[in-house]
């Protein structure tokens, strides 16, 4: 395989930005736990929604990249480029966003609802499912990088529907609260 078209410096820069974002979230969450100012709840809610959007974009896009990667020549330049794209999407966008979703979401569930309500637990179960799917995609990223992908492009297209279903469950629980 040929070398990636982008350098390690760009990757380090993006990783440092992601770590800075996570540090900011941890500081805000820590301030919220210790001081509990009134203003922190809506700001952490904004942060939570932004992280959910970022994470979901990755959960939708990574399987789509897998579709193209599985159709590419295993030893060609395209496969090498897809492997770099997959790894960076996972490490720089998806993983930090997932951590922010969990950190801010658990704090919001505790502060806003005291972890009370069946709808909240169904939503958390959907997020656990999304996290398991994230782990599955992480494993698939490693398989693609090593040249041992197991799925066809058609199978990746079907796999791409899983996060949509889990997202809909979470949205219904948050907005409709059918078990409230």
C-alpha cells in the first residue's frame, strides 16, 4: 500500500483539538458537579446535543466509507486513503464525541431527572446500543486497515441502518416520553 496523502502533523493537530475539547467538557462537568450554577445545565445540554450530532454523523458516515472501501482494490491507493479516512474519523471525531455524549448525558440525566423514568432508561439502553455499534465499527476499521474486511458493500449498506433505528428510539424517548 502507498503512504497516506496527509501527514502525521495534521493528525496530531486534530487529535490535540479533540483532547482540548474533551478537557473543556470535563472542566465544565466538574464545575457543574461542584458548584452547580444555574447556567451550566442549558450549556451542557447544548454541548450534549452538539456531541450527539457529531457522533451520529460519524456513525452514519463510517459505514458509508466502508461501502466504498470494500469495493476498492485492496492494495490500491484508494484503499489506503479510505483506511486513513476511517481511522481519523473514528479517533478524531467519533470517539471524542461519544465520550462527550456519555459524560454530559449522564450528568444531565442525574441533574435534570435524577435518573428517574422508564423513558430515560430506554434512551440510555439505545445509547448503549449505539456505543456497541461504535465498538463494532472500531473493530471493522482495524480489519479494513489489516486487509481482512469480512463484509460486502451490500452488507455494509444494510449495517448502515442500525444507527438510524437506535437514534429513533432515543429521540422518541426524549421527545415523546411514552413511558412517562
